[in-house]
C-alpha cells in the first residue's frame, strides 16, 4: 500500500508521495507511476511527485509526467510540493529544495495555501515571427493568438508538439491572448499529451514573452506586484527583473491546495 496525498495548483493536479522514511517508489517505476496518474484506473493527476530527503536542502522534489517518465521542472508541482512539505511539518514559511534543474527557494503563507516559488534565471530566448521559444525549467513554445477561449488546444498544440522540430524531445505549447490585466493562457503539455488546466513553467514563459511583446504594459503591471495570468484552472502571477532579453529574480506565485489523501494498492 502506498499512502498518497492529492494537491492542485490552479487546477494543475498532482499525486504526492512522502518518500523519506520509506521508499515507496523509485525512478524506475514508470509503469506504476503511469497507472497511479491514470484518471480511470488510478488516482488521477497531471503528474506524480516524490518528496525525498536531501542533505543540503530542506527536501528534494522528484517529478514524473503522467506517462510515468521523469519530467523537467514543474512550476505548479514545485509550489504544491512546498505546501505538502508544510503539511508534513518539514518547513514553516520558507524553504529551499532541490529539483531537476537545481535549487529553488520558496515562501508559503501561514494558511499554507499561497506559495511563491523562485525560478531560475532566463537568458536565452528565441524570438520568431509568430512565436517565442524559451526554457523556464521546461521548454516552452509561446504563441500570441486572438480568441484563445475558442481554440482547439488539443489539436493545434498537439500539431506543434509533434512536428518535425519538436517530436523527438517534445515541447510544451502555450497559446496566450492579452487581456485587460495580463493575459489568458491555455497549454498543451508534453508528457500529459493533452491540455492541462494550468502550467507553472508555461505561465512563467508566457509572462516573459508578454514583457517582450508588450513592454510598457508589462512594466506597469510589474510595478503593481506582477503580471497576472488567467489559466483555465485559476489565476497565477509572475514577477521578475528584466534587463533586455535577460530575466532574473523570477517568482511564480499562486494557490496550492490540499485536496485529499488516501492509500492505494499497487
């Protein structure tokens, strides 16, 4: 039996496993993890996260895509892991943890439901005629569109993710539409191979792209606390310092919510 916890951040949901005292799962348990993430035959989630001990950090986060493969950084997953660590009593209101792309800092409010996660700096951005490509811990394709609400994200995002350029390694595809305050975003996520209700690294990449595309508006929003992002599952906010095409002190901010816990036989 594996004890598990379920968390979601703006609709991005994860199966969380405390892997510290007992090793319930390892990086080679691809088939089991895939089954646990299955919404019909398992618990269901956009991914699974192991919280593990680490000698140099408060904890280590190991993230797996829903297909069971170990993934690159998951921003909302990181924020949910911080909330999980607080629930377990590992941390109080701040922490440092190790993820696949290195160390991260985070803060969490006293209620345990709002997490701000520091992302790694971004200095390499490819600007194309109709899209941006950048890595915010995971690779992202950002395209500005009109009427994002009416798009077939599964079809259009899947076509980009599986084209000859990206098919082998995959890429997360984000469609964003500027709105009165910030932008509305919808995401096709590799590893899930479908639209997800939110994507933290995608929102971060989109906010950076928004700042390049709409510098004046972005500057005003950043002065007021950050660039708001409307995802399908909830609202997030990103703030950073910008110097041309270099971005540092990047923070992904938003809700991280405990859903339920249980045990499952594997």
